[in-house]
């Protein structure tokens, strides 16, 4: 959990840096699908809401998005996918998360850790995908195509 909190801090820091980045020719895509429960459905991020970053010192590559509005309190979704040890050879593992509600009050939090994920590096970008079932039996799928990955 502490590592996840540290990752959230990195995401916040990376967001400020990514806003200043020039636009790229291709755009990022992020889709999270929840198969059952009150939040069942497919959620797609706007390209501007997606952050992708790689931290060699923390040995992880992650992509996140949030459409929660901290100013109005409107409900939304916040999601992340993280690849553990992305630079190591061999099969990859990671974690998936999807939170629903507001920043103040979450109505649902789904998390799956230590699952197989796919990672394909493409130039300055990356493609990441994973699927898993939460302890409550909710299946979630996340697939991301990052046009650029911020190196930290």
C-alpha cells in the first residue's frame, strides 16, 4: 500500500510535467472494463486525462487516468495499471485499479495485484494490458496505448 501511495505522488508530480509537453502525432488511449457489479461497463479516457510514466529507480511503468472533478465533486472514475520491473527480461506482472465516486467519497474501489500483464514498448510509447478478478469476484480489464511515456 505504501508503494501505491508513493506511486500516486509520482503521478501527481508527473502530471505537471506532462501538461507542458508538446502534442504528439498519435494519441494515447485508455480503456477499463468492469464485468459485473454496480459499476459494470466500459470506460474510456480522453487522451488529455491519461498519464504514462516509467521510473527506473522504482522499477515500474504505469499509466493512469482520472475524470473525477475535484472542484465540483462530480462522480467519476480513476484508474491505473502498473507493471512491476518493466526492464527485467521475461514475463511481466503488475496491478490494476479502478476507483469510482469522488475524491472525497468512493463508491467502489477495485484492485487486483500480482497478475500477468503484457507490455510492449513502441519507440517513445508503450502498450499495456491486463485482466484480473478482485477478491470480491469482480473481473476488470485494462488496456492502454501510451503515445509517450514520461521517463522519471
